[in-house]
C-alpha cells in the first residue's frame, strides 16, 4: 500500500508538472496586404506569465493602457519590424485586446500600448500579469475607437491549443542557430573563393608584368643588334 501510494503521488506530481509546462493559448489568424499573420493571447494571468517568459523576439505585445486586459501578441514575419506593421493590422490587434478587457470593452474608445517583446521587463516584485518596459521610448500608444466587426471577424479564426511554450521557444532558437551556422558557413566559403580569386588575379598580373619585361628586354636587345649592324655597314662602306 505504501508503494502504491508513492507511485500514485509521483504520477499526480508528474501530471501536474506536465500541466504546468503546457498552457492554454488562443490563436487567431489574419491576412493583411497579402501576408498572413498570427495573433495569440493567454486564457488568464497564469498563461500571460508564461507568454511573457517564453515569447519570441519577433513578437509585438499589445495591452490596454492603464486598464486590465488580455496580453495580445502579434508574431511578425521574418525581417519585419514594428515600423513595418500595417495600420490595418495594428487596429486588429488593438480591437482584439480592447474586446478582451473587462472595462475597456465597455468604453467607446480606449488607449492601447504596444511594444516589441524584447522591450518587456519583468521584475521579482511584480504580481502575475504585471509588466514594465526597458525603454519607454519604444512604447507606442494609440487611441482605438470601438469596432465590433473587426474583432468578431478575428474571433471566427480563434483556435484554442494546449502548448508547451518553453519547448516552442527552444525549438525556434535551435532553428535560428542552425540558420546562423549555415549563413556563417556560406560566408566563409564565399570569403575563401574571394581570396582564391584575388590570388589568381595577382598571379596573372605578375605573369603579365613578367611578359611585358621580357618583351621590353627583347625589343631593347633587337634595337642594340640593329645599331651594331648599322655601324658595321657604315664601316664597310
């Protein structure tokens, strides 16, 4: 009975641990200017904490200013920055975060702030769901007028998933490292080719200079011989 109790306890602990690693996240899809984007947010403040911990560097964080709301993240496509986000897409993110604010959803207009994920700051004295910024200069504030049609359209794409956010981030970082290694390898190979081409160019240049010197030497020798022949002819005459 003792062993069964311990086994049951360990299994319960393991399931709890798995539950801790896996979080319920809501995902949304939208297409703007022909490009597909993914938006996502946590179910509650515990999910928000995990999203804050395991977000991706290319994410952009949205929140209703000075009011409680969901934490909405926009995942940018490769090589995009905050300044590249179309106005229509910003509005969609703002409408979604406004609609998921208990107070904000009741207001005709609210202020929404957004900033790149790496600018978010979390310190030990902050409660769950609370977040600060490394630089206020990187925080953008916009005023949003209520538009139910926009967020309802997003709601139709809503997908609820149980995900291991830590594993997803680690996989993303691994792929980035692999891509960087390939890029660095290609750069090294290109540099070797450049050095080899430069070496060949220098050898060809040296060869051409040598040929020019030999031609000049032959020309001078011919000129000297011609002068000597003319002197002999003059003496004979």
